[in-house]
């Protein structure tokens, strides 16, 4: 008995404790496994384990023709599906030196911005839900349904449309497109004030997000973080400003930059971006020129041998498509530089020293989509 | 916009097995208790929060305000498999995720049901050819009750799938307990 | 800096770099032994300051394996592409650059996982997407898998 009493008792607080925020978890936004090493409730370090939705899309694309690749890019980052499609279409059009009609560029830019608003609405839903405010889920999805109605009328499906094709669009937009988009913008400008009332000004939300998960500008550049998560740290990285494509050099919009680099700032970036996207759409929606909805393309597209790279700004950050072609109708190697992959790599660095509840808030503010990480 | 044909109430309640049972003069007490239990179970199916990829978003949209599936009894999602009744496999299952899915299914307590939502869960979907890491259909891993095709299926299609599951549950009887097939 | 001046600068830093024609970016093929030193100079010299590595790719050109680095400078906004080749398919190794650009840590793990190119001095080189006991490197051109791949 005495031996048991005299055994040295380890101080429980000094031991490290590993927990698994496993692939099935309500707030990891998909199948991401985080092995978190804790001391008490403070995070010491974090190891992400990816690959639970790795489908080998890049290898599959080596056997698909370029119009077929569009369907697979949809499924990578399904919130910015059109923007992903746009990247591959522009790459093929530039390589084959095809001029798309101006009508196509206008419609593509408007739809890209609608997709961005759509993605940020869903981000807002899941951000509120992760912090515990389930009302946000219903409000955001209700408003998102309005955009999905517009998409369904013109393209036929609510999610994963594959509407862009190298050379133009698969079919022309519905005659009601212009009217519906204008009605949506009018509706959403009022509703976004509600979003600020519900969540942005909420004292619990501000206590949980201000000063948490600070990312400095140098770290953002070095870790390759892009998109609103990096702009919150003051890093100007918007591809639409620095390497403009489509009509972005002809419309006026601000690149929203922050200073603090914490979770609250990343949140405010996306709220402001929704407003800027609406401004861009308003400048373009009344001026869509008449014309063809596609350029004349050959039946079989063969890119000349060489290397091509196209950058676009998705709702998450910079997507890059790198194609090595050997002259055939399928690419020799295609690589998607996905924004969520780089955004995830900085998660370990910024969560050191915070609590588990903060980890959830930081993960929600980085806005990664897991199939985009794993491809 | 497309409209899925509504199921008439008479069709919903009509089943050859039920008819046969009634005709062959089954035990009245058992049928009443069965009816009550099955009515209770089918109208209160609580799913597990499980979504791998794009179909998960359509599942969330089905739960949202417009296509509200709380009116079908799916009141809340449960995060823990012990408390969940159904697992709606929404999204692609890959080789690395398959053991995790099997473990989640094993952790669920009886009676448990599986809905395979989306083309990827039904048969591998767009990733059937040329992928080295995708499981071609979730029924290689766990036994499936209802298949809902589509890429992604519309919310109305998922609601129809849930209604089919409700019909299937109403066929159950205490005298013949549900056989869960053990896959090797 | 425009492309002509940049080309001279790179050739002065690494005289045996091979220039490759490309319509979009200035491209050089660097010998593997010189890559790490060049990386340190590219980020530290004030007129170059390539601090943003925006894409790191592994390619299996059947005769050799190649790692392609796409670089950009956030101050001067000029871009550069560097390639490093290794002919050894069994134990081909390239020096890591994750002490220069921290984004390379994850990207190099991905290249190792899918193509089998090793990176010397990498802090944590292990598979990232596939299971640890997966045999083979799927993105290689000679990868076959009768069990998992249904060929079209």
C-alpha cells in the first residue's frame, strides 16, 4: 500500500495530449483530419492529414480532352465552379489564339462575380454555424437560392454546371437573365445589411474573433496564402488587379485590404468583397453586347506543344492551371495550383497558442474547401 | 423548373407485402404494434453529419429553408454516430476514407439505414474511369438501402429518396427483425 | 526588371543555366546542385526579390523527372520559371527550398507522394495524400494498377 502512495505522480498539466479532429466532424468543412497536440486547452501544434477525398483528378485529366476537363474542374472547388472552368477555357483559347466574342466575356465576368457572391454567402453560413449561430445558416442559404434560381434558368442545374466551354458558352443565356440579375442585386443590397446586424456586430462573435489567429504579411507571402485571407494581412494579391483577365481592367472596383490580419479582419474582407462584386455586376449588366455565344472552334482541340499557365482569382484565392502539352488532344501533364492547399499550410503556424474553440474560428475564416486541397 | 411527380398518399401506403400480410390474416396485435413502431421510426429519421464533397452542399440546401426536410422528420443532424439513425453518404468515397466510413457505420446503433446520395456514392460517378483512388460505389463498403442518383441530385430527388426510405421502414416487422448483411 | 535584363542577371548568377524558349515566362533549366544557392540569392537581392513561389510542379518527362518552380516578386512584379531535372528515377533527389519559401513544404510533399522525387533536407518528407503503405507513384507514366484503375 505504501508503495502505491509513494509513487511519483506526474503533473497532468505538463503532459501533451493528442486529439483527432477526425475526417467526420461538423466543423472541418469536409473530410480533413487534424491531429492536434494540446497542453490543457492550448494548441501546441497541429498536423493536417489530407487525402480523404483525393480522387486523382490531375491524372484522370491526362486521358480526357480539353472540353471534358471542364467537367472535372467543376468538382474540385465546387463553390467557384465557374471560375475554375474559366481558367481552363482561357488557357485553351490563348494557346489556340482564338478570339472569343465580346458578349461571351461580358457574360463570363458577370457569372464569375455571381459565383463569388454565392461562395461568400455559403462561407458566411458555415462561419456562423461553426461559431454556434445557426440562424446564419438559414439566412445565407435562403439568399443563395435566389442565385441558384438564376443559374438554373440559364444553365439547367443548380450546382456544377460546366457552362463554359473553350471558345465560349455552351448555350446562350435565358432572355430573363438580365432582369433577374438586376432584381437579385436590388434584393441582396438590403439583405446584406441584415448580415451585418446579425453577426458582424455581435459582441460574442467579436470577442471570439478579434486578435485571434494573426497572420503577418511576410508569412502570407512566404506560405503562399492568397485570396481574402491574405488581403486581411495587407498583402495585395488580387489576380484581377495585377494580371487582369476578362473585363477586370475595364471595370472599377476596389481591392479590399486589411491591416490586422486576424480572424475578424478576414471575415470583414469577404463581407466587403460581396459588395464590390455587386458593384462590378452593376457596371456590366446593362451593357451586354449582342452577338454569338461562342467562337468557331474545331471539333478536336489540339494544343501546340509547349507549356501554358493561366491564373484566375477564385473566391478562395489564386488558382493556377499549368498545362504541359505535347501536341495531342489530351494534356501531357496538367497541374492545378489550388488556393486552399496553400491556405491550409499556414494553419499550423497561426494556431499555435490558441484554444480549441479559436481553432474552429480560424479554420472557418480561412475558408478552405477540402476537395480543392486534395484534388 | 423541373417538378418531381408527387407521390399520392394511396401509393405511399400501398405495398404488395402489406397487402399480402393483411390478406393472409396476420396477427392483429403484432400488426398494430408494428404499425405504431414503424410509424414512429419512419417519421423521425435523424442523420449523421457526413458529407465528403459536392453532394453535401445539396444536402445542406435540402435542409435549409426552401426545401426544408424537417417536415419529413429530419429535425436535426447528430454529430455522433451513436445517436444517428441514418447515414446519408453524400460525396465520393475514396480508398483512404473507406475504412473510416465502415467504422462510422459500425458505431451506429441499430436500427440504422444508409442512403447513397449522388452518382459518386452509387457507382463512382464521374470518377469511374481512370481514377486510382476512388471506391466505385459505397455499397462495396456498407449495405445501402436507398440509392439517389444525380450529380448532384436535386433537393427534390433527395426528398423522394427519403420518402422511399420511409416506405421501406414501414414494411418492417418485429417478427422479422432487420437483417444487416455482414460484408467481408 | 524586364525580361532581357532579368535574363542577363540570372546568367551572371548561374552561368551554366540553360535558357528555354517560352512565350509566356522567362524559363531556365538549372543544374540541381546550384538550385538552393540560386534560391537564396533570388529572395535576398533587392533588385530581384522573388518572394512568392506561386507554383511548384513535378512532371514526368519519360526520360527524366522534372521539378518546375514558378516565381514572382511582389515588389517588382516580374516572373520567372526555373526547372530542375534529375535522370535517376529510383533515388532522384533535389535540394529542398522550403527554408527559402515556406509554401514549398507542402508542395514538395505532394511531389514526393505522387512522383517519387526526393527532396534533400526536407523537415518532414512523407506522403500527404495517399496512405503511407501505398506502393508506387501514381503520376509516373509507367504506373499501372489493374485493381484500382478501370481504363477507358
